[in-house]
């Protein structure tokens, strides 16, 4: 703007040295002033557009997400930052129906990557998932929520393959949060949304896999027994034999336990115990699939306090 003011003064000096028509001088001054105002306005509009562009970019970035308490079929869940989290339960996996689908925090689900979905852990965070049926373990990035009361975690199809339960569809697992890695992911996600974040940074190139190709890839891998296309840290831990049980709480009396179990399967083994004014039932030993089905059954009947037990 200073440059144009100097030009305006120069015009005045130039005309003062000659005989001038005052109307002409007025026109020159007015035109110069309009030009300066137009330039100033254009700069304002440019800054506004740039700010709007930055805001849109921030809006689309992956962000750190914990979330408010919520319900799944009447069961309450409270998301939280819990860097001591460790839980044993069931795991299922998700397939191509979620491939390339956006997550709750603007990330993208990929069934071909080491990803998982959890009901309460921060997004993103890192966990170690151990298949207690065979001792295989792997680190998984949590990128989304899921809505299955029966399982504590849903992993991608690739994780299920690597942990050896792709064919059985469900496994007993131990999920442990990796606190340092999770805190680093929190820092990265928050940095992405800072106003001065470098706009030129982009993700590392990855191979594009279409949904149509996914089943074909899995079939080829199953035939060759080589599902690892790149180095992946897959660990094997010593495990001991265990038995899987299900505890269900909140029964008013013993008779209600008997009725519900007989309606489901009168061959189930179970014991009951008094818990203050109510009763708990412990069912088992169970297979993974049977435990999964029983959780869904009892929740549908209004008994929402269920717990997987390992002995």
C-alpha cells in the first residue's frame, strides 16, 4: 500500500509543475485512490480464502478422539485415556465391507493393514493383541469404534490372518495398551490440526488395493501359506491350557437362571452364586463361538452385565 501512496504523491508533484485542469487532477486522484482500495480489498479476500482453506484442511485431518459415554443395545461404555488397560475377552474381525471407509476420527479403515476397533480406548492408540489359543501376538493401531457387545476388540482381516483365527472367525485374546506408542500417536494426531502444520507433508505412498481384489489376495495367501507380504513383527508367546467361562450377573432368583439356560441349551454346565440380593451364573467351560453367542443371548434378554473368565 505504501508504494501506491508514493505514486499518488508523485502524480500530484508532476501535475503541479504544469498548468492543470482541476477536474483532471481530481479524476487522477480518485482513480488512484480507487485502485489502492481495490488492491487492499483483494489482499483481504486472499487472506480470508487462505484462512478458509486452512480451516477446511484442519477439518478433514485425522484428529485425536476419546468421546462421550454411549450405549450399545443398552450396555453402557465410557471411553477414556487408560494407559494401564489390559483385558481378556473375545475378538472378531472385519472384512471388506469396511475397506476404505472413514473412521470416527477421519482415518481410513484398511482390511489389509494392522488395524483394530475398540469400544473405549483413545483413537488413535496402539495395543498388543495376543491370541491366547495359540500364543501369537502382534501390535495393532486402534482407529475406530465398534458396536459388538460380545467382543472386546475387532481387528482387520489381515490381523486375524496373522494371529491365526481367520478361518475360525473368533478367538480368545488379551489386549494390552502400549502406553508410549499411544501417547506418541496422540501427539501426532494433535499436531496435524495445528494451524501452522506444514501443508506439504503427505503420507507415505502405499499400494492401492481395491475391494474386489481383497478376497483374491486372501485365497492366494491361504494356498501358499504366505500371508506376509512385508516384514511384520509377529511374536509367539508361551501359553498354558485354559478354560473359558462366562459370568452373567443380575438375576433376581435361581429359577430365572434355570429357565433362560434351558431355553438356550439344557446341556450347558453352570453354577450359580448369591451376590447380595441378586444371583450370578457362571457357565462353562465354553468354546469361543459358544461364549460369543451366549453374550448376545443374555444381553438380548436384558442381562447386560457379562464377563469372560479364564481359568
